[in-house]
C-alpha cells in the first residue's frame, strides 16, 4: 500500500479554460483541509520538485507533460491511456461526470453496471475495458461554513438585488435567449468572464462572482440542448444557490436532483418569468432549505471525502 502525501493539481492556469475553475475549486478545498497541495501545468518549471507519493488531479487536454510515476495515483478527467504508457493501469482512475458520462456510456452499452459509492447516490464507479472509472458531480466553490454565513445573512443578501441581470460565462444559445428577453423587457444585461485570457479585466474572483450573483435580478443556471439531453449537472446551479439565490433551471434532471424544489421550465422565457415572480413573493424558508442541502452535499469538501473513501476502498493507495 502506498500512502498519498501530497496533492498535485496539474491543471489549466486559472481563467485560461472553463475547467480551470474546477481545478481551482479542488485546489482551495485541499488547501483548506490541510493537505500539501500544489498547482502546476505543462509550462511550469518543476525542476527539483519531489513528486513522490502524490495524488494527481488533471484533465486530458492539459496533461501532456505531467510526471509519470508508479508511486503516484492519477485521477484524470477523460483519461487517455496513451499519455500514461509508463504508468501501471492500477495507478490510473478515469474521472467522469455523474449523469452526463453515465448516460453516454449507457447509450453505447447498457450492460455496464454503475455502483453507487454510498447511499447518497451522488458518486458512482465501474470498470470499463479493465479501467477503474469514477463518476462525480462538480460543486460550489464555497466551503460549508461560508454557505452557513450566507444563510445567516440571507435577508441582507436579498437587499443587494438590483434590476440588472449579471451573467458570468460564455454567451451560448440559452444565454443569448436570456439577453434578448432582458433587452425586450428593459433589464440591463451585464456579461463577465469567459475570456480565457488569464489577465483580462472581465475575469472575476470567487468573491466577485458571488457578489454579482447576489446583485442580479435572478441567477439561473440555463443549459443548451446537448447538456440537457446528456443529463449534465452544471456547477453553476450549486454555486448560485450557495451564494443565496433561488435555483432556476431548464434541465429536468437538475430539477429532479433538487427534489423539484427549485424553479424549472424547459422554456427559458417562462423560467425567467417564474424566477422574477419568486423574487416578488420571496420564500426565505424554501431558499434556506436549498442552501442547506448544497452545504451538506455539494461542496468540494464533500467531493474530497468521497474521493478519499473511493481511493481507500478501491485502489492500492492510502489516503488519510
């Protein structure tokens, strides 16, 4: 058995790629939990660094120069084994998204069995082509006590709201529809982020993103048709609720995940109207219930605990 002594996020530099925000969430959560945690990428100077006994968390588009060692464990989003020819197969875990990647694999082969890691049915695992595969959801970038502070401060968060629509991300089709709705209804639309330029002034920190969502007239988590059909659960829904905003979705699977307690409509215009109506008839108790659910189930603290349980039970590594 090999004991994991450090965490290596081998990832996209922050703001350079959409997946960099997931790497950042892992990074700050591992640091928060007291692990020796480091963030490198393919252009980093790693001369003299001791990578022994590490857990690497990475992604297939950014792992070309990752150190390959058989005393380390690799959790790779969309593992490409040709990049790890010198690493024992049992040291590799293919990381996939619960929902999206399970449904994709079921379309290919409905005989595969996806076993829940525990009774929460949020994480699953299986073996595909002799490769151990782990399925998890993303989550909010806040810690549980930060969400609790928002719960305790919920009335002041409500007072922050303006008649502007703040959006952080790429203007894909559902967000263009949202823009047109706002434009037709005299709601100023402000767009930030998604520059994929590390130094661009439109990039927001976690705190700035939270402030923008708290001030927005509503804070939906709309998705395009492909993501909806793939049952993809976006991190945006967890973030916005944890920041103190009512969840709004056009994805029925997201609606089901929250036990149908958030706002749902497949029609984006109707979903927006429902969201605005909720703010007019504000239900603080309902919102706090949703925030508590995210606090207890959908932070990266919970994600790391599940990963530790999985590694300790399904691999030859010890992760304490």
